[in-house]
């Protein structure tokens, strides 16, 4: 009996090893692949560009502002990869189509599209205006739709391609004081999951990436409303403390590995995984809990938004000091006010 169990155990172990070997053999080789990454002049987009570059991919980076984009291009070119930098507002369909044309004219192909561009506005619901919702949807939802629709004919013709949609745990669980952001991210999750179902037959792989909080330094460029100094301090703390956030480099590494493995979805940070699972099991309770949390958050305040940098107090600067290295490393200060 003991020998039989040992043989069964050995067979299972061998089977798992073979499965892992085959999985590794099927992993996507990024050498020479062309990756187009939106919102890549700073933050997670820049971290992803670095990770793709280190694995031998050619890069196309884009952003609205030319100065941070050029800074990013120089940083990435120093890694030894070929980088094409194209100023582009992804909420403008004509600009997106032009960017895709320029990319194909230059490289001849697009192997990987990363829909990463985003904005975030922090503050209570009563300070948000219609334009806050429109801006969020235009960049994070319509921006992803425009870029995807622009590259799909090319990918379908080649019967190959990977589309990476950077969503958020805010697209799984709606968090207080981030309502426009959550609305746009929920739409992005639905778009991404639906795309995966419909494009599998065309050999185009879609991955939905659901990050939690990351130390990208982006809190200094977030838009803040309401009692701005308090809102900025709370958001900045969550986005910079190691116990509530993960490093941008680790996030980028995990995302690129998930793309190479051909994953359908990846949820980053333990906190985001727990929140997603808890909400999936008990959605009503999750909403009630956040309702209680919201009672302790600042109410109303300024309807005029300002950047995080403009909303800092001395104490906020001190408390969010752990985020400063990331802000400098990921080009956050290159953005003009």
C-alpha cells in the first residue's frame, strides 16, 4: 500500500513538473516585439516600459505633455532599446489613429498594446461635477476603446496580438471619494473581459490587470477636491506606505510575466485580492462597510480641483515622504502644473 501511494505521489509530482516545463516553453518571448504603451511618460506606464525594454522589446510611448515624454524617451533609450515617442491624447480618437499609423509605419507591426493611461480625482461625491465623470470616462474608458479599435484590424490581419488593459481594484469594488475613477474603471473591466471572450477565436489575447495601490509617486499629480489638504494626506498615505501599496517595479514585473504566461486576469497586491474576493462573496456587506468608512471621511469642501502637489501641507509632505523616491524615479515631477 505504501509503495503504491509513493508511486502515485511520484507520478503526480512528475506530471506537475512536465506541466510547468511546458508552460515555461510556451511563455511569450518579448525579444523584438513591439509594445505600444499609453500613458507611459511616468508612473506605472514608465515602469512597464522599462520592464518590456529590459526583456528586449521595442517601445512606443505616448503622453499628452511633450517634456515628460521626452524625458521618458531618453531614460528608456539609455537601456539600449529602440523607442518611438509620440505625443497623443488618448481621449482624442483622431490622435490615437494617427499614433497607431505612425507606429506601424515605423516598426511595421504592433505586437502588444498596453492601455495604461489614466487620471484620478479624489474627493467626496458632492464636490464632483459632470466634467469629472466625463474626463475619467474619456481617458480611461474611451481611451482604451479608441486604441483597441485602432490596433485590432492590424492584429486580426496578422492573427496575433496581446492587449493589456490596466484597470484597478476600483473597477471591482467602488471605494468612497473615488467615484468618477471607479465608474471609468468598472467600464474598463467590462470592456476587457468582453474583449477576451470575443477575440480568443482570432488568436488575440486579452489580459485584464487589476492593480491595488502602487508606489508610483502618482499621488502628487492626482487631482484633489473637497478639503484638499486632508484628502491629499489620506490618499498619499495609502499610496505610499509599504503595508498598503506595492512598488511600481514589482507591479511591472508581475504584469509583464502575466502577459508572457498568457494569463486572462491578474490582481496585484494581497489587499486587492482580498477585497475582490470578499466583495464577490458578500457585495452587500462590502458596500455597507464602505458606507461606514465614508462617515469618517471629510465632507464637502472645495469643488475646484487642484493637483496633489498644490494640496500638500507640511505635515502631508512629511507623512508621505516614503513616496518621494518613487515620484522622482518615475518622472512625476517632470509634469508641469
